[in-house]
C-alpha cells in the first residue's frame, strides 16, 4: 500500500504513479550475493545532523525507506558511538514486515551488530536488553567487555588491536548474515570505505541548508576514491530525493 507522502521514480524509467511498498521493496530488494549497504540522510549542503541528531534531517519518506531497508536485511550494523548517541532501541518490526520476512524464509527480526573497539557499551540499553534476536558485538582481542554484556550479546573478536572489519564481515557471512545494512556512523562508514567493503549507498537528500558546523556522512582517515554508480533516483512530494548507488 501507499501511505502518506507519495514517492515517485525519476530515473531510470520515470513514472508519474506513486510507488507502493511492494514496488519500493522491489527497488531495494535483497541481492543474490553478500552485500554491505549503507543508509544515510544528509542536507543539501552535506550535513549529517541538525542540532546534533540525524532526526532533524529525516521525514516520512526517509523513514518509510528506512523501515523497508531494515525489513529486507539479515543484520543491522551500527557503530557503538551511534548506538549510544542516537539512543538505539531494540530492532523490532511491525507484523506486516515480519510477515514479509517469514514469507521470504527469513528470521522475523534482523540481528543487531554493534562495532566497538572499546566495548564502552551498556548491557541494560534497550538495544541489548530488549532485543528479540540476540545481538552481535564486533570488537578486537584487547577489548574487555563490561559486566553483563556477554549475557545479552555474542562478542566476536576480529583483529588484534583494532577491529578487523573484513574479518568481522566474513564471520557474519559465516553465520548466514549476508545482507548487511549499516546505519553508520560517519567514522564506521569511512573505515568501511577505506577497506573497500561498501557495496551500496542509499542516500536521502533533505531539501535543507543546515549551514556550517555539522560533519559529513563519512569521517576518518583519507582513503582512495571509490566509484559507486547511480542505480535509481526517487522523489517525494515534500522535495526529498532518495538516491541509490551500488557496485555493478
């Protein structure tokens, strides 16, 4: 069904008809091989936050695609800093989206995967304590978990002194979590880009000039440019653009 603000396809094959959830799901569907998909929202002038949070850039169309991307993934990957700052709750889906997952042979809920070098995590945070599926924490050999973390999450050590992201993703794939959705933050995006692990970027462009101050959707050490071809452009009636870039 189509709800709220209509979303239409601008490119390729422009259409004047609003896209319902089935059509959107087809555009953002699952791949036939392992994939790491990034999902971000940014202002016209490149800001990743307004007043310190991404919520100031998001609206109904972005939230609609956000929910569909969570529906089709095996695991939701997020940096520990973003988990804390954005106050992540348990990753849950409504009944309609759980039914879609059951019909497509998936677990009812995606697995939350937290990337943390310091293991500065609170086991009582709802993202862990209320999780319907046991979360996974990717860390390294030198990190010490806080009391109670291993009671609510699987702690996987990948790397000696820092998290080896390639090894971490390989371990997730071994567990059957091949369709990965990463919601940031910017430093994790930068590190994944530097390791050449990013297969796709779904970027919502909010029709807003945030002004100087906020950071970009990526941060960290310099890395070689990576070519990521445009796959589609969608537009919502409130002026939001929804872009999808992906490797061939």
